[in-house]
């Protein structure tokens, strides 16, 4: 299997996760995972036009950033990805921290940062908010449905994180909470780093 992927332009260190088809640009998009250490790795996205023989990587080549969720928006030829950064201390991986929401132009491959860490305004009583998962795209990519984490301090001073289904408006960077989720998300520390993230 490794040789088969390598023969069409994929690094042999990477492991196939999922295949998408982007009809607007007539491209296949392949999502891959590369293991860096026990329980830690990075995901990347490759593309191949259906007339081409080989894939090429469309996410930047990085051992620090992982391109997690992939959401297609065929009517506008946009691809949205949720990006996390690997946190490392003294050569040991500590976890993942939300980095940005990025958009890839399916025709040109140009990557644009739509939102980055610190840009999402938190509303009281929350002190920090970030996107944990992309779910779907609406209105030609102007609206994304996401799962988002909201961090706050309890009355006893402990850090608590609540999770909501939200609408994120990509032109303005604003969001609207829709539904609260209960007890079904990974534990996150006060820094927003996911301490345990299942490797694929």
C-alpha cells in the first residue's frame, strides 16, 4: 500500500484517512495522517485533478500544524480546514492548541487565513473560545456550522469548558451559539490544549 501511494506522489510516511471529490475544480482531495510520536501526528491534504496521474500537497508542509477537518463548498470552489498547532516542550509533545480556520481556493490552491487564535471574541462569563470541529458549509462558504469550545472559571476558580454547535460567519468572524452539547467532547486544559487526541 505504501508503494502504491508513493507512486502517485504521496509521502510513504503518511497514512490515508479519507477521499473527497470537489466537483467545481474536478479534483480528488485525499486526507492523510503522519505519525510523529506516540499519540501525536499531523494531518495534511493532497489534491489531484481527475486528468492528472499524481497528487500534490495543498496544505503547507509543516510538522507543527495539523489540518484536521475538511469541509467542501462546491458552489464557490472553497475548501475549509480547521487547523491545530502541536505544542512541544523540551522535545516532548504536550497536546494540540487551536491555531486557525483556513480556506483553500480549489482552483488555485491559495491558502487564506479566515480566523486565527485570539480573533474570536468571547462573551461573559467566558474568557476564551475556539473552534473544535467543522461540520458543514452554507451560503457559498459565508457561513460554517461548527462545534466550538467556551472556557470559563467556575465559582470555585476551576477552569470549565462548555461546547456548543455554532454558526460562524466567515466574512465578519462573528459567531452565533445554536445548541449546547453535553459531555461528549475531549477534555481540554485551561490553555485550550487538547490533552488527549486520538491518533488515527
